[in-house]
């Protein structure tokens, strides 16, 4: 083994970038053929330290694929069962924003021969939405609404199939030529949800995007997906997340109790209809949020300069449990 590989191995425990470089070197040594697929390079690290996504090429057709590879650890039967259930659901989904599934199964890892599960998907040559935000900052409201409308269309297809995505975030969405793609499936589940976040946990993803009901033990269903997409839309428009805090407990408190800052402070050209729609989808009460179908329809109306469609429920931004300062403020205002 050459010195570069040894050096990268020493850095693996401290540097995830070194892990990707190490796997890239392994993939290039000897072509790294795996059955009829040539493993070309790692693309991402999603869903924990044991999950990797690689770009691969089919030897027979020359087509590019994305392979999700999950290394299986001993005595992790429950994890394997959960992944197999998730992928069984994933194979049922079809939509223009969802990459096609080309196959799945289990076998020796192409990296080191250890047991692994894999999912083969259509390769999408895009960039992560999170990278777009970091590189460009806030988008125009029209571009942001256009992206969110397509994601809402995809969510509507997921919900119509009886599932919830449960991890709508900028680092689980790809953008290719102005078109968003779903790229993270680790939390896909049938609805109604059977598990939920505990109040001090962010188990189903980064808590910046978690719906308030999931943070108080209410589960994360289709209405939670709408809330998460509303947070993403807010961030695309303003360049910042709506619920910030110095620690996770502060962020969770704000998600549960406080309305988001007025987005027009950072995006003064925001149409009133889009501002009103953001209030709807970021309602603290999941019952008061529109469905993904109505969200997509409303975004289309905003983009076409039309009034918002009928049927939008009234938004509740007051929070699940008002904080002390707000109760004091309301008391003073009423006196």
C-alpha cells in the first residue's frame, strides 16, 4: 500500500473528506469492478457513517448510475430490516423529481468485501441545493418558488403512495438544470407514522427543518413534510433559516413556540401572496397546513400572478405553547 493511502487511513477517524478521498483511491485501483458495474468515485456521505453514495458505470450499456451502499455491522439485524422496508417503499415511487430505481440487494461491499446492502438509482449530474445556497446566497423569490413547486409536486406523489419523506432539507435535494431531485431516502416511511422524535432529539434529520409536532412526540407525517419544505422555501428566499439559536434546545423552542421572522425584512420584493402562503405552510398546527397538492397549486398561482386558491386553512403561528415573554406581552397589550 502506498504512502498516500496510509496517510489517508490515519486521518479517517478525524476527517470525513479524507474518507471520501480514500474511497476514491480504492475505487480507482484496478478499476474496482463490482459484478457488471465499475465503481468510479464517491459522491456523498448520507445517512450516517455507514452510508455512502458512489457513481458507477454499467459495463454493458455505459450508462451512469448512483449506488447507495450501506455497510452492515454485526448484530444490527434491526437496522437491516429497517433499510429493507425503506427500500421496498422506495421502489414503489415514480415521479419526474424522483430518480428511477434500477435494482437493489445485498452482497459483499466493493470496498472491502464486508456485508452490505445496496440500492442502484438513476444518476443525476446535479449539485446539492445546500451548495447552491452557500455559493449563491438567497435566490430570487420566483426561482425559489419554482423549485419549491416542483418539490411539492414530488411530495404529493410520495404522499399519494401512502408515505412521508421526513427529511426535506437542502442537503437531501439535488438541482440539475433548474430542476430539483429527491436524493435522500433514509427516513422514508409509510403513513401514519409509527415513530416520532422525542422533544430533545433530531433523529429524523437536522432540527432546523423539523416540524413542531415531531418535537413534542406527535410524529412526522405528510404535514411535517410540508412544514419542512416551507422552511427550505423560506431559506431559499431569504438566505437564512427561520428558526435559529445558539444551541439545539433554543432552536427547538423557537420552532415550537415562535413565528418565523418576517421574510420581507430580507426579501422586500416578496409578493404578498407568497408571504401569506409561507405563513400557511409554517403553521404550528399540522391540521392548518395545506396538503402538498394544495401547496404546489398555490405556488403555481403565485408564479402566474393569480390569487391563492380557495381551501387554504387559516395559519396558526402562535406556537404550541407560548413562551413566558409572549404571555407577558399579550397581557400588557390587553391591559
